[in-house]
C-alpha cells in the first residue's frame, strides 16, 4: 500500500475556498487502485491543511498521476487557494493495526501524524521501539481506531486515527516524549514532529470500487 501525505499552507482568508475545492476530489472514488482519502485543518496551525490518501500500490498511483491528477486540480482551481504545498510518499509499511481503511476513515474525527528521520545505524532499534509502543497503546486505547507505521528510506511516518481528541493528545504527548528522548542522543537524527488534524467530513473520499 502507498500512503500520500500532503500539507498545504493556506492563507486564512482562503480557507473557505480551499475547502470547497477539496470537495472536488470526490472523483477519486472511482479510480482503480484508490483506497481512501481524508483530511482537515491542523489544530495547532490553522493555516495548514493536511490530507492523507491511501493507494493500493505504486503502479495505480502512478497511472492516476499521469492520467487524472492534473484534470482534477485544474477543474477545481485549487492551486490558486494555497501559498505552498509539500507532498511525501511512503510505500514501505512496517506495521498496520486495525486499518480497514474504508471503515476507519468513516468513523474517525481526528488524525495524528508524526514524522521524522533516523540515522541508518539506529533504524532497527527505532522500528522495534515503535512496533512495541503500538502494541501497548492499541490495547490501552479503545478510542484509537487504527495505526500505521511507514517509511521511505530513513524518513518515517506514524499515522493514527481517533474518535476522541483528549485521549489522542495524551497518547501522542507520551509517545513523542519517548521517541524524541531516543532520537535526541542520536547524531544526525531529527525529532518527530506532530500534526494533529481535526478531520473535515466534506473532504472524505471513500473507495467505490
């Protein structure tokens, strides 16, 4: 499975038009290989729009980018509604917990994404610690609907979907503290940074195929 993580910097006065344009991505639902997409506004930085999309594999995503992507974005005029955007692709899924995408994105109200890098010599230890932490937290938190740990070389993405922001915020504070304690002592490693996103139901795109 391929994960696409998108962050757009949107001026406050353009948030409404950006959101309207984002609703036009519903045409994704009939594209072969598309699994689902959800997004919303970063709670701590209201000018950041965050979207996460799931694809079956790289081949289906590449075909979409070649044949349909530009048609959709030109049709909704969304490029005029943000100042900058960053897109990252993660294909190596190290662990997935309770992640029936079509069900989870329908239920979730909050998305938490933690992102960072780790030096090559510490990758195995870092991955083991995250897998262990996931097993513990999934058992402790019934409000966590799904959890995914993925990477692209030494760049890591940890995504979790929730239906309770208070539980989510408590968990991520503990999680980030533990992870960053490990990364701080490792030369050339970057601390994990968090995006806590209140999901907008109008941006939800489920797979119809």
